[in-house]
C-alpha cells in the first residue's frame, strides 16, 4: 500500500516539475509580448512607465505614515508649573496630565 503511494507521489512530482517548466516558458514568452500589447515601442520605455506608475501609487499609500513624526515634547515653563501648582493646591480634579490643558 505504501509502495503504491510512493510510486504515485514520484509520478505526481514529475508531473509538477513538467508543469512548472511549461509555466515558466509560457510566462517568459508572455512577458516578452507585454510591451507591444500595451503599445510601447521597446521594453525599456515599458519598464520606465511601469516603474513610474508603481512609484506614484506607493507615495499615496505611504505618505500619511511617512509624515507622522514623533510628537515634539513640550517645554515646561515656570508659568506652566505655577498654573499646575495652583490647580493642585486649589483641589481641582484635573490638576495633572491632560487635565491641565483642558482647565
């Protein structure tokens, strides 16, 4: 039983190898015909056009994340410290953190 399965597996692997070679050959010939199919005179202009089209799409999708930088830390001045101290002494609930900015 196992011997039959092994023979079948070897046969299927040979078939897969043959199909992979056929696909690779077909893909190669298909890629060679792409520039003419889309109206380009030669391969180099086609490659440039595809590269430019790919760049513009990437810029739009990654621009938002690329422009988001780390938030700049605020400078704590004496006036800010005094305001926080006054709020804390006055017993305000929002005497620290984001609460100070909202008061």
